[in-house]
């Protein structure tokens, strides 16, 4: 049986290189004033780097390759469905609720799905991560995030 990590890493390497190649068509900008191709280029770069790391580590692995059946055995399908449902709900309400509220709620329920955290820890983690993402994208990178019902406030 072929090593699926090797095959998938080559696929993602090609995808990363493709994203980098296509993002060059757009204005790259600078670190202080990023253009449309800035984030996509670095996303493709990191995807390519991670796929190379996966390829190298899969070659050094001594354990026998696993098939898809073994990879998915014993997974909690209810949690998988819950997470997929949360992500779909997030995409449906992102524009109307806005980035801050919908991202906070998404993270809140995702962290709680993990089941290892108290409500206080989940709330604080969600608040800090949402605030950090907002500061990075809206304030520093000047990305237009949906404001939703907070349109007049922020």
C-alpha cells in the first residue's frame, strides 16, 4: 500500500505552488501596506513548506502506512458533524452578525466541543483570539471585515 502522506504532501505542494504563482498576478504591496497578492502568496508559501515537511517526515517514518479506513477508525462522528455544522452556521451568519460576534460565538462553541475547558476559560480564549484577529486584520492590515449588527459602533 502506498504511503498516503507522501501522495497528499505532493498534492498540497502543487496546490501551494499554484497559489503562489497565481498570487503574483496581483499587487504584492509591502509589509506595512499589503496588496491583494500578499496574503495569498504567503498562504501558498506556508502550504508548500508544510507539505515539504510532511513529505520528509513521511519518508523517515518506520511505521507501516495506514489506509483511509484506519485513519478514520474510532472517530467521534457526532463531533465531526457538530464542527461542520458550526462552520456552516458561521458562514451563514458572518455577514449579518459581523466578524466579531460570529467569530466569538464560533470559537466559544468549538472550544466547548473540545470538552476540556471551563466556560470561563472558553469565554476568555474566544474573546482574546477574536480581539487579536480583529486587531491584526481590521486595524493593522486594513482588511474590510463584515461589521454586521455592530455597523454603527465599530
